[in-house]
C-alpha cells in the first residue's frame, strides 16, 4: 500500500507518518519509484504500537524511539528485549518520602520479592518506584494501605500470568514482544478504570445516603 492507504488503514495522518519516518520510529517503505514507496502489514502494526505509546501512554517521542529500538533488538534474549522496553517505559520518580520511611519501605519490598520468589534486577525502575510509593504512603500516615502490599502482589501476579499466557499464542517473537508492551500500556489503563469503578460501587453501597 502507498502512504495514503497506510494513513487510512491506521487513522494516522500522512504528515504524522512522514514525521515518524524522519525520526526513525517507522521503517522506511520499499521504493517502487524514486518518489514512491510501498508499505505492508509490519508498518500497520508498528504504527498502531506507536499510537498506543504516544497517544495512550503519553510517552515522549524520544522515549518511544528507545522502546522501539529495544523491541527491534533481535540479537538479545526475548526476556532482555522486553525488559529494555519496560525500563524505557517506566517513569523515573523523584524521591518524596523521608529517609526513615524509605528505609522501612525498602526492607518491606525486598522481603516481599524474596518471599514470592520474583526474579527482579536491582536496577529495575519499577522496583525504585514501588519503594518510593510505599515510602510515600508511610510518610502520609497510610500504613493501613501499606499492609495490603502482599495482597496486591498476589493479585498482580495472578493476572500477569494470565496476560503472559494470552500473548504467548502470538506466532512470532516480534508480535509477542509488541503484545507484551501494548498489554503493559493498556493494562495499566484497564486496571485503573476497573479499580475506580469498583471503588465507586463499593462507596455507594457503604456510604451513599
């Protein structure tokens, strides 16, 4: 298909597609003449992934490029390939808790990961985010919520296994890696939306007059 057809197939305007091509986010099409290029299904799939990252996850374009480069790194194991994308996707948060709360949070999170037998790299951004979040809850006097950390971890592990099982049916490594990243992005929105709806419902049942 030509660039106009690619635009209609994906809903991405032609100028935006050309911008993604210039920035190296989207692979160049196959030249059919000096001024014409053709595009295929891989371009459609890549554009949909870019849209999910830029429009849904609000990831800056420079960071999107880093994520896509991670997904294209076929010379590394799939686990490392997905891990690179996750690290590029995870926002770095500034410390906002007291040193005492952070020390307690670090001990609690480290113990949790050890007891659950999770294989987590010490430099994983999500690990630092979790510690800072638990520390912030402690600083704000929300120790009762911190007490649910084990229950949260158990629930997250259960539905994450379901997610991984679901995407494992993808026929190619590239599609599998892309599905994991898209699932991470949209999964956050899905879980947050369900949680807000559940809170609204339970609040109405308990406190609505």
